[in-house]
C-alpha cells in the first residue's frame, strides 16, 4: 500500500496505476513437445493460441480440483506460463511430473525478472509517452516482445483489475528503471502513473468479478463450479478432464455467485450464507466497493438455493444481513 487502498483503487479506475506483481511465477517452456505438455496439464486448448496471444487456463488434479489458474502465452519457439506466487513450487513439481518422455525444457525465471502491471483508462497513452514500444495493433490478450537498447522485454495487454492495461516483463535491473520512468511526477494538471499495492488490486479484481486463488479457487473447487467453464475444453484430454466431464453431466452441486449486501458491513471469507435457518453457502471474498459504494461479495452457494435466490442472508460477525444475488462482474468498464 502506498497512499491507501481507496485512493489507489480510484486512481486505477480513473487514470493509471502500476502494480509490482513480480512475485508471480514466470515459467518458460521450450522444445518440440512443449505444446503437447501444456495441452496435457491445461484445461484450455492452448493449441488454438497463435503466436503473440495469451490465454487464461486452469491447471487441475485428477479429481478436477484447481491446482492454480494461469496465463499461457505463445511465442515463436517458446511458451510462457504465469502462475500464482504461492503455487509456483507446486505447479513446477506438477508439470515436471508430466514431463517424462517429452522433449521439453522448463526455465523458472521468476527470480531473474520483474513483472509490472500498469492498469487504468489512461495507461496506453501514458505508456507510449514513457516507453517507445508500438502498441497500436495489440488487442486484448495480445502481446509483443523485442529488445530496446539491448534489453529484452515482453508487453502484454492484460491485467487483473477490470480496466484496460498492460503487464510488462523485463530483467530485474531494468525493472527498477522502468518503475521510476513510469511513476515520474508531472505538473499539477498532468495525469501520471502512480504506484498501487495489492490491497487495491484485490478490491479492483473483486469489483470485476475475477476469482482469486485461495478464495474462489482451490483444490476442492472445480472450474465448472467456479464459473470458469469457458476456459475448459472437454473435447480434448488433459489432467482432470474425466472428472470434469462427470461434473458437467451431473451438474455442479454448488456454484459461485455475486452478492450485494444491505448496508455497508463487509462480509469476510468464511462467513455463512443462509436461506431461512439453513446454511446454503459460504463467502469467499467481500469488500465495500469504492466504485459502487455497496458491500459486495462472492460466494459459493448450493445450486438449488441459487436457482431460487430468494431471502438470502449473510452472517456478518453474528448479525444476519440481507443479500441479493447480482450478476458478475459487479463493475464493467466503458468500452
């Protein structure tokens, strides 16, 4: 946190903020069997990614539980997987366990590189001003890579805030220089990129209805129940595919949902969701939305109760607070 979560949140929604997300894992795969390996461990059909495109995917265990959610990017002769920091060692071990007999090399460059996320409606114009990289032809989830003054970079048009923006990977030493360039203050009337912390990143992603590992996603949750069936291709074989087909056939017992609570009290992770005297769900994330001014939350709710969705209440520190099911995302940026 730099100036406070609310201030950083609002600046991201109205201008541009830079987040240091270097803690996230950056795993590169090379070799003739790299694509086959990623097809085997990822729920998404990564073979459909063309060079210069990224795609969101889950990595599952045999039971269909989510080991992590990742972004996979296709270079000319290399693949990149960005994973969550707390799951990096688990994902490396999982992927290596499926590398036997495949001609693939895995390079974990997390400690040698920096990853910055620059997010907000003013981001692209400000980035062009600071860094001479052509961004005109890069659409959402596209990326470019190259070198500038002898330093390699990758710039992705992606992010985790619900705003347009970029994510940049450079060497560790260059990362400090890039941070300083981006956050250099201008005049009083000039919009600038300002630092923001992971607290603001969490409130931003929750408004945007984006799941967070350890909250909406974990090894006891499957992608279909998590509302992420769009990143699962059940026409191909991958680790966990058989289990996910069974869930699809029988229907998910519980599903993720958005809730808007009455008043301003915040529902915390683990709080019960009730229908009458029966607990029918559990809160996974909650906050008081700086953009909307409402108390919002995401929760897993029994499918039968969610289909009715009448008279739900959330236990907020011993007090039952009325809640209404709301479509996700809570916030969607103007196009």
